[in-house]
């Protein structure tokens, strides 16, 4: 948590009480919290917290590369994960179990192509769907 706060400071971002609460929530809400989980936790510290504030801060953390957004299409929800290295996930369509996969197939080409369209990429998301070993067995 300290590392994230220091990184934000070194990039010139102010450490507001709300921002600190969102970061704390990310560490306290279990492995893959949704924005709603984070909001509920944040409200126990600061009842004025709203979903807008949560998303603003989550987007910022994603942009500086310390947070992963994982889209679970089968549940129509996004979950968040604090990361030290960029990676992707295996998601079971049956039980919803997620596993980290220390791999990224996306190379610098996409950035170059986006640059030609004058688009600046700040992140990407990629999920692998299938069935975990437990669900394959049943
Ligand atoms: Zn499963
Ligand atoms: Zn992961
Ligand atoms: Zn990647």
C-alpha cells in the first residue's frame, strides 16, 4: 500500500483522504473485489464516498499500472486486482473461479498502430474463458 501511495506522489498526484480510502479498500476487500465491494468498504470509513469517486480513483490506479481490471463477461461484472506485474486471467464459465496467468501476448505492435491513429493506449484487458479442472470433472 505504501508503494502505491509513493508512486502516486512521485507522479504528482495529491493524496486525498478519498484516494487513500480506495487504496486501503483494495487491500482489505479480498482478492478480486468489484467496484461495489470497494464502495461498501469505503463507506464504512467515509459514508460520503460515491461510486464516481471509486471509479475515478480505480481508473487512475489502472493508468499508472498498479491495478488490473478483469472483465467477467459471464457474470457481467468487472473485478479489480492490485498487481506488481502485468498479467492476464483464466476464468471458469461454470464456477467463476479465476486464476492468474503470468503471461501477456500483446506486444508493442498495438501501441505503434494506435499511435498512427493518434490514440494513446494506457491499458488493455484480456481474459481467457473455459472450465477449471473441478468443473471439467463434473
Ligand atoms: Zn470451475
Ligand atoms: Zn492476477
Ligand atoms: Zn497484457
